[in-house]
C-alpha cells in the first residue's frame, strides 16, 4: 500500500492498483500544518501490511471511497487517524453509523489537544482549499489591475 496523502492510498490487488480515499475523513492537505505528519502516520500504520477494503463506493467525482483496515489493527485506518488527531470527520460526507463514534473520538482529540488539535486554529482542508482559491483569485485580480 502506498500513501500519497494522509487519507489517500493506493491499494494493489491481483496486479491492479486503485487509489482509495479513506471514507468520511479529511487529513491536512499539502501546504497545511500537519500534512506530512498525517501522511507519515498513515504510512506507518499501513506499511508492509495487507488491507481489508470495505464499504467501497465511487463519489460524484469518480473517486473510490472506502473503509480500510490493516492487518493487526482492531480499528479502521480512518478511525485511527482521527484518534491520533491527524484527521477531521468530514461532516458533508460522513453519514454511516461509525461517524458518530468518530465524532466522539475527534472531540476527545480536540479536548486533549492531540495532533492537529494542538494548533491554535486548525483549519479543515475543505475550508483551507477555499481560502487558498480566494487568495489566488485576489492576487490575480491585483496583478490584472497593475497591467
């Protein structure tokens, strides 16, 4: 298993590779604080292990989403990243039974300032991406004014 982002893995089965997004969670994205730590943790927890991929579906963008459990783990990798404070439960997509438990784990990590919750103002990736896009648009508009 290869980890490109904390919540994006490449799983190979029967000589076929597939990118899989961990369902219901969002890890910090490139450019955000804790991005590399989330990616490292995901790699560490899944390295050299077989994965059980369940609840697979493609989202509206065609991206495969799934729950992933690796050998020797009692919990899904999705849940472990939340418990270690390296992911948010994504409220716009997480709607299965486990999401209630995951939100409790997220609140516990937040209360104990674990992982990304040790940051004073952690910004969820979906908000951070919007801020980044707005900043780019603002810079482009200012550059066009100067022309």
